[in-house]
C-alpha cells in the first residue's frame, strides 16, 4: 500500500538536511500526478501533493473537485507508480474573518479533508493582522487565537494520529505603499512561540518574503521570471527560529515564476524545507493543450477573457488570461477529464522532466530513504 504518510514525519526527518521538499498543487490531475510520482521515485525524493481551500473544498472550489476526489486521484497515481514517501497536504486553509461562522465552516472543510485521508494541514489566518496593535504580539493576537483553535480541532479529529502542520504569519505577496511587505524575525519567533505556549507545534511556517502566487507580469503585460524573493530576510527568519530553539523551518510559497537555476544557486535549503509549486503545472497542461487540444484551449481562452475582462479593463489579454485561467478549470472540468490518452501521455512526459528539474534544484534526491528510515 502506498497511503500518504504524516506530514510531520517528512518535515521532522528532513529538517536541516540541505533539501527542500517539493509540494505541488495539481489542479488538473490526469498525467501530472503520474509524471511527478515517477520523477520522485526515480530520484528517491520525498514529495508532497497539496491543494488549497480556494482550489478544492466541500463546494468544489475553482478546480471543480471536492477533497475526496483529489485525494483518491493522488492515491491512485501513487499506487500505479508504486511510490511510498509522500504526504497529502491541505494548502491554505484560509480564514479571512476568523468569525465563529468562518471557523465553523472551516472545521467542516477540515473534517472532509481528514475523512479523505489528508495527512498534513496549512492553517492560514495571516489576514487577521491587527494594524492597530501596540506590539508584535498584539498585532498577531487574532492569528494566534484562530490558528490555535483550528489546530486543536484538527488534533482532536485526527484522534491521536500524527499529522503535519504549517502555519502562516505573513500574507504571501502582500504589498503596501513601499512595495512588498516582508515578515521580520521577531514576528516569526513571536508567532511560533505563542503557538507553542498554546501547545500547538507546527513544523513549517509560511512567511511573506517578496514572492507572489501564480504568474507574474511586467508593466507591458509580459510574463516574467520571479526573482523578488528576499533571501537574506528568509535566512534571518530561519536563523532566529533556530536560535530560539524552535523546530520550525520555512515553507516557500509562490515559486512558479522562479528559474530553477536560481533556486538551485540561492535558495537556502534547510532554512526553506518546503517549496510550493502550483501554477507552473497548470501552465504546463495549458501549453500542451495548445498543440494537442487546440479547440479546448481556444474555448478556455475565450471564456476566461469574456468572463474577466470587465473586472480588469486595463491589463493586456495575456496577463488577464494568465491570472484568471485557473477559474476555467472547474468550468471546463468535464472536457478536461475527457481529453484523449495521447494528450495525457504528453503531459505525463513533460511533467516528469520538469519535476526532475525541480527535485534537482531542491536537492531532494535521496530524501525518501531518509524518511523511510523513520517509518
Ligand atoms: Zn501559497
């Protein structure tokens, strides 16, 4: 059996190991799941499959999948490829209000994820930042309270089974009048320490460090590489966590636009232990459709522009498409699930190669064996 293993086992056995675990959100499963699992197996790399609340939830989310459908698709691919060292992670369980209603709805989502077999969870209450707070602790108070409440709920619903826990202190991609907002070492330490005081022990922390989710564009509307991640600040946050004896390292979000050679050269492996890649895989599928499924691609393209043009009249077609095409995934779910074998084969082959490159850049080779010793 190749069931998902607890996320904390991956994070704890690979902490400070000079490697980053690839965590991929697979909005369009056919071909991608097998391609990524085969690459992980080939390089003996631990790997995470994840999906965010906005992408997949009880009401289906924008991919059109419920948690159980996603979980089953990933488990089936694991079985087909026969690979064992992987976790199923609930990415961005986002709470934007933190109200009793918001928390109750989130608890229902988490229960559906647990029933589906998720073994790791990312609570994201980073929006609940109090700008009027007198000090860092006060600014983070609501994030701390809501994260604690939900973490306790997950713990009780897991009934003693181990699980991974990621928490988020700084909103990813947040901007103010001076540009990107970045998380300080003091914020990270204050946040994790407060959670520990509440008996909540995350293994990974998402911080704001200059990265943005999804495709990024220049002022002319052309897609560009993302080189905005603040490496010194990221290292400083990790150092502060280490110096305060907190067993938490960093989850890097928003990697899609970052060139692999840059990742390999400058990403601090061991400080960053989880690297999230989502939109990259969606781009790969859409680029394949251009050749193999031109009609489907054209329909997706037209639908996206027609649906979102009025919301953003200023930007170029390219940018409007790149930023909103994710919402077409659920809309076209049936036709996407129906594409022929030849298309799926091409997606699998391409994603296998691209995944090898990510795993190489992340230093992941051999990490599965390290985790396997702890099983
Ligand atoms: Zn993210």
